[in-house]
């Protein structure tokens, strides 16, 4: 695992290229989401204009297997901006102890990558004083998160016509960390995190 900020892009250009290329493949090509892709890379306003943190799951050769993006809710977020009108009651949270997770992207069907990303997210939150994570997801993902060991509490459900989307809150607690660790132990690749910047 590697934790980087957007300001590290010049230091690790290949990692960022792989991450943005993987996002284009997953969100644009596979899921057909209306994201903008340029030069084979999916990069948006938050990547260009803000200073998000990213967690990258790397294989033994340094290739990016998956990634996610984190932004503080006290600033601009996707839930408070792009998805504001998706809900009857706007979900516009501003809390220094709650961060927004977006662009959760796994490049393969290996659930080990998903668990490692979530464990790294949990550990980063614990070290940084983040008590909750908020994120938008499709309904069926609740079962997936439950199997992985860290299930969100649903906060809001999108209006009819806006898709089967929900906003959930993940509470940073040791029980979830233990459950994810047990699930990861069934996999062959260990979870290791190194921080950058």
C-alpha cells in the first residue's frame, strides 16, 4: 500500500498514470459512468484543483491494483456538489472528523484488493483523527461491504429517477478493523502501508 497526496504526482508520475488509467477503464469503459476521459485518463476537478489523499494498493512489482480518494468534508465534496440534487434532503456534511471517500476503484475481481484498501483507509483514519467516512454507493454494494467486514450505515437514498444510489457513513471502530483483518488473513497477500508526504 502507498498513501500519496496530489502534490506527489511529479514524484510518482507512473503511479498516478496507472491510477487514472484504471479509473477510466472501470468507471468509463466498464460501468459506463458519465466521467470525462482524456488521453485514456479519468481525472476530474477534485484531482486537479484540490489536494486529495489517495490510497493505492500495489502488487510486488509496484503496479497499481486499486485506489481510492479522500477529501475533508469541510471543503468541496462530490456529495455536496455533483450529487446535491439527487436527494430529497440535500446531504451536505461539514465535519472535520468526517472525510469523503470517492473513486473507490479495483482493477480486477480480486476482493483482496478491496479489503486491503479498506484496511488502509481505516488505519489512516485512526492515525489522523478521522472518526467517520462518508461515501456514495449503489445499493448492492452494502452486501459487498458487509462481506468485506466494514458495512456503512445508510444515511440517505437517492430520489426516484436518480438510480439506486445511497449515501452511507462508515464508523471508524476496532470491531470493523478486526473483521477485515480476519477476512484478509484468508488471502495470500498481506496488508502493508507506507505513507508519503
